[in-house]
C-alpha cells in the first residue's frame, strides 16, 4: 500500500506523462514538458528512507552534528568540526564535476572517516551533490564550495 507522499509522487508522474502524451499527439514537445516528466520520475523513484531510520543535522559549537535514530538499535551521533567540513567542501570543489565517492573526498580533504561521512551525508541530504551512477556523486552546481558552506551557515543560523 502506498503512503500519502508516494501516492502524490505517482500522481505527479501520471500528470507529467499525460502532458507529454498530449503534446506528442499535437506534435509539440517542449523543454518544460520534458523537465516536468524528468522531475516527476526522479521524485517517484527516490528510495524511501533507509529502513525507517530518522537522520537529522544540527550545528553545535561550530561542529556539524549528525544524529541517527535507527528503526532498530541504539541512537547515535557523530560530529564534524567546521574546519573538517570546509576541507570536505574544498575537496568537492577541487574534484569539480568529475564523479567521486566518499573515499575520494576523505583522502583529498585529509579528515577522519567519521568526519568525511558526516559531511558527505549532509551534502547528499541538502542536494549539494547528486548521484550519477551507483555510489558515485557529482557536484550539483557551479558554486561547488559556496553551496555547502551556505547550507552549513543556514543550519547554524536556525539553531
């Protein structure tokens, strides 16, 4: 059975597909129609949160804090100091638009695995990096260093 969010995503895919079919019938396909279909399909195919775990981020004492409450097991948290987060953002900026994985970022940033994992999870959650194939990611925009730093400071301001 579909939950409300999943049902809304499926309705959006159906709406976008119907619009494309109607345009095809009229022999007119616009970039907006293709974009709408692409976004709707992407939203509908996003995997549900991993096994019902709850993941949140906060900035406390200038450190990015990742808190996870798994569906089973004990809750945990890990921290990434601001300097390490900046190093991760700079590492993504150095790689630019080449595909990368967490290991690439950790090596280039020269931070601990835990710090890299916290920063990387935050970058994924805030859509600063996007999936391209399997575990590989690319930067989501041309403002590669600025986007993660903006998200970090916006989260800190919310505290």
